[in-house]
C-alpha cells in the first residue's frame, strides 16, 4: 500500500517537472495550437472551404480539438454555417443583437451546445464534413472520451500543475470563441465594410485569437482564407497558412477579390457588372468614403448637422433601431442632397441583391444608374459614377 502512495508523492509534479514559467509557456503554446486548429481547420478549411489543408494537418487538428475541447467537426461547422445563414436573427445561434452581449459573453458555450445538439441544424449545415469511421465511431460518438484522455495525460505529465493547465485549456474556447468573438465581435470595434450584419473587427492585429479578431472582414468575405484586408492589419492565421503552403501542407483556394481600375475602359459591359457584383463590399466602402461622407461633411459645416448623424448614414438601415430609423428619415427629409446620395446607394445595392435578372438587364440597370448619377449635379456622385465604368475583375 505504501508503494503507490510513495509513487504519487514522488511524482506529484508529474513526470515532467518544470519551473513556473515553464508551465506558463507550455499552457500558452497548447492554447495557441487549439486556437490555430479552430481557425485553420474548423473555420477556414471545413466551414468555408477557403483552403485545403493536407490530410496530416486535418487529422492532427481533428484529434487535438477532440481532446482539448470536446468539439467535433460537424457540430462546429454546422453551428457556424447557421450563424452566417441566419445572422442577427432569432435563429442565429449566438447573436448579441438578439440575445444581448452579456448573455453571449457569459453563456456562449450553452448557446453553442443547444444548436450543436439540434439534429435539423446538423443535417442542414454540416454537409461535406468528415464522415469516416473515426468521426462516426470515435470523435462524434464519444466526444467526452477525448477530454478524459487529455486530463489523464496532463496529470501524468505535469501532476498538480496539470489541473490548472487543463482548466485554462477547457475554459479558453467558451470564453474566447463563444464569448469574445461571437459577442464582442458583433458589438464593439471598427468596421471596414458595411455588411448586412453587425460584425466588427475587434482589433487590427489578429494575433491571440488566430486572426478571428478581424471578424468584420470575415463576414464581408466569408470564403476568403485571409482575414486581413488593410495594409496595417495582421492575421496570424494567414501567416500559418503561408508557412504551411510553402511546405506543401496547405493549398489556398480563395481570397477576397480586389478592385482593379483600368484607365482605358470607358463603356459599361458585362465585365463592369461582374466587377461591381464581385467587389460589392469594396464598391460600397468606396461609395461611403467618396460620396456619402464628403457630402455629409459639407452639409455638416453648412447646416450644422450633428456629428452623430454620421452613423445613421453609414450603417445599413436594418441594423438601426426604430428610434434611429426615425431620426434618419427626419434627417433626409430636411436635407435633399443627403437624401439623394442615400437613394443612389440603395439603388446600387439593389443591383447586386436582385434575383434572376438577365445579364442584359443588369447592364442596362448599371448604365441607367451611372447616367442618372452623372446628371445629379452632385460632383462627388458624378465622379464616382465615372470611376465605376473603369472597374474590372482582377485576376485570381
């Protein structure tokens, strides 16, 4: 009876005895492996097909996430795809716009589990996920077995310190992914693109959360394997993909399109329409910067408008509450020039949001839009319409 007790006492710090900072470093490394697995494998590879990871990487991340989080591919992918399909509606699994920021921050894991356990959600949104023996008979069927293996392994290797390291690992995803990204990432931050949802970029340096901090960029271009869009933004997930691609462990399939301006182009044709539709997030951003805001600043100085009205003019109307929509209507009723640029923006958006419209009709609509914009008498709108004719689709 004394030998087992003596063994436990001798190895209370595990088979690997480290300094305090050694435990901290190992914990941070494991946390970053988990975060990298979620963003590269679950998110960019499986959910959006923006990249093809090598089978070796896929199997490693699948096994690691099963052990370190208890999450399985089909559940994570299904919940995330549903989030994009139903964003900011009552069917969104984790929208702070619907549930409130506090609930998503504190109960994000519970919201995730509720939708992950829904057979209809899994059936509709998990197509294309692994359907092999490992997934069906081990990972999905025994999701908590992975956690048990992880806990035992950590206790054997690190002893008492392993308990704290396990706690850090297990709490990271509910706090960081379910809480911070899904909560703060739809509540606070800056927006490069006026998407139909409330997604924001939390910070421009996507380092600690694998690049997921650049959430607005991702919602603007969901299938892009690269989340950073501005020259001063950094996506560490893209850095890893660049490294893995260079050694044959990943193949990037999709990145966000870029606007291409050709001086010699003057007429509006199918190529112009394609450029406008493919680059619609860029087009809308350029319209805000080059038309809406200059007109607003001019009217601000002339009519003494409130600076707070800026947000009303930029944000999509469906994201405004009723009181804000009423203020916007009152503002536009008093300022015909602002009303004109908002109307032209909405008509431009309607062009790419239309359904079952022939190419010929799209070309005619864009020509009509440009002609009327050039006849509007608003110089910045006229300049924008002329520039629109020079856009073309950039080569992949």
